[in-house]
């Protein structure tokens, strides 16, 4: 089956062209002016619209077991939400608990996704313990098509690794050519500060950020950077939220450390006052690292604009307000961490980034698609528009005006952190390898079209 997208303005990370795109089977086969539709081809008129490469979310949690509960989405719900919002590839964190068998965890995560996803997907393999079985499992998992790991320097007793494990994981990654993604916060500082706050009766959600101030994150980044420098491993800092952490990462990069930096859409558009909202409403905005003082937002936007920060993710971690966030009603340390945002990332980036002049269209495509594909061994199959690439395309309507609401979202969670926010522009047509999957806010595709993307390590 062929698909012809006519008259659109094609925007990639580094180019802007008015041209038609012909997709045959699963791939883009031709780009040019005035292309004729082959017999039987589906034709989409994209006049007045942008055509972007499918967006890639490099950091999501869909079914994460965490803090005594589970993230609420399934691949069925999350992949549809992703597609409606313009995201055509998901990279989920496969997060075994410290006591879990690594290979078994990988197989379980895979079983939850395979045949159940409407969009393509892959995983960062979590290493929450490093011993002989884990090492051999990681080697096996890399052979099955995984080229990145995930480690946590936070979450004491759950996912966090100690320094010996950190060192050995980075050495193994260096040997195998993997990228190590890392949650950087000093877990001891968090743990001690949480205990002090709770003992003082300071238990409301607004205390969450007091327990993990910017220096706690900066110390985590500094720590990872020291280990990366001495092992030569390629690293990727997930969810960087503040100036102090950015300065540590940039100083390491100056010294020659291989580090890629991710921030989140939440840190770009929300600040800590949202987590201080009265009546336990702030719990909806509890995530880690926490939302920061608003003075960090221009630092992050400018970092993106100037290429200091490479990617924008969501760290999508959906926990209901009723029944899940409320587990922490009398103790903020028990509020499951996460702000669901998978469906809204692209629209928020466009509305509050591009439309407000903070970044341009190319920086948006670069951070939410191209750099992700390049960093995680998916480029040029994903992350660009060129012959031979997968036909994952987003025909984006800049004239759309709407409002975000839990009532219309596809994410399986009982609130929207952006309820009532205005949106300017949204995906009009989204394709997955040449098939239309979403149209104007609705999923219309094949719910099982998504495939596991095998990746080959490139950092050796
Ligand atoms: O608050 C967050 N970020 N929740 C998800 C788990 C993680 O740390 O990425
Ligand atoms: Zn994290
Ligand atoms: Zn995460």
C-alpha cells in the first residue's frame, strides 16, 4: 500500500522544504515536488501544515512497579496516547527490582509490549544490582537488540546501585559499546532529609522538593560524571531539572566526558509552586527530581536552543490521584512519583516553546526526535525524513486551537497535570511505518502494529 503526503512543509532538525512524500510499504521512498500518486495510493493533503519525523520519547514508564503500586498504563493505552500526541516510538525503562532476575524482567517487560503496542518500542535495560548473573544477563539482552542501560543513583533499597555496582556497570557498558542512562540524585541526602522533614511534621506534598533540592541532583550528576570519566563509558543523564545539575554535566563535558543530557517537558513548563498547591492537589505534581524554582526554566529552554541539552522526554509515570497519589496523604514520601505527560509533550513543546519564541521548529524536532534516534542507535531509520527511513510521520496543524483535559486524554490516569491549558497546534495525521494511526486527536490505527526495535551498540 502506498501513501502520498502532498503539499506539506517538511521540517527536519536541519532543513525546511515544501515537498511531497511518497511512502511505499513501511518506508519513505521519494521526496519531491509534484509527485504523482501511484494507483490505489492513499493521498493526504498537508497544505498549510508541517510534516515532522515521528517523535520519539526516550524515557517512559508504562507499567512500572514502584513505591508499592504500579504505573497505570498498559501498552494498549500508552501507545495510543503517544500516537495521538505525535510520538511514534517509545523507549521504556525496563526496571527490575534489586531482588529480580534481570533476564526474566526483560522478558516480562517484552511480553507486556509485544503484540500489544500500536507504535514501535524498545527498552533501556535497568541494572539494579551488579553480580555475575546480572553481567551475563546483560550480555544476553544486548544480543537480543538492546544498546542502552538504566541505572538509578536514587531510590534507596529499590532500584539504586552502590558505587561498586556503578563502576562495574559502566565498565561493562564501555566494553559492549552501550549508553548508560542514569537517574542522578544523592540517595543518602534524600533519605536523611525526608526523615527530618517527616519527624518535624512537614508531611505535605510541597515538602517533596525540600527533601531533594538542586544540590542533591547536582551531586548525583557530579558523582556519575566522575565514574564516567574514569571508565570512559558513554552516559546519558535523564530528567535533568536545574541549573546546578546542568553546570556539573557541562563541566564534565568540557573535560571530555561523553554525556548526553535529557530534560523533561514538565521542567520546561511547570515549577515547584504547582507541587505546593493546597488540598493535596500538589501530589499531582510530585515527581523526582522535583519541579524546581521557575528561574530554572529559561536555563533549560536556552540549553535546548543552544544545543547544550540534547533531548526532551516525559518520564511518563502515570499514577491516579485517587487511590495511588493519595497513598501519601499524610506523608509526602509515600506519594508515587511521576507526572503523566506522554500525550502532551509535542503539543506543549510547540505551544510553549516554538510559539513563544523560546526554541525554533528545528530545535523542537531535534530534541524530541532526531537526537533521541542518534543517541540510541535508531538513526536514520527513525528521527528524520529521508528515503529509506521508516514512514513515521506527523502532519501537524499549526492552526488548531484547543484545551488539554482529562476528559479527552487517552492516557489511563484519572487527572491531567495540564487541565485547562491552551494548546496552539496539534498532530492532524500520524503514521506508523506508512499506515495512518491517529487523526485529529483520535486513534484510528492498528492497535498491534508496533514492533520491537532491535538496536546495535555503537559506542564501542
Ligand atoms: O518521578 C519520577 N521521575 N518517576 C518515575 C521514576 C523515575 O525516577 O524516573
Ligand atoms: Zn528517574
Ligand atoms: Zn523515569
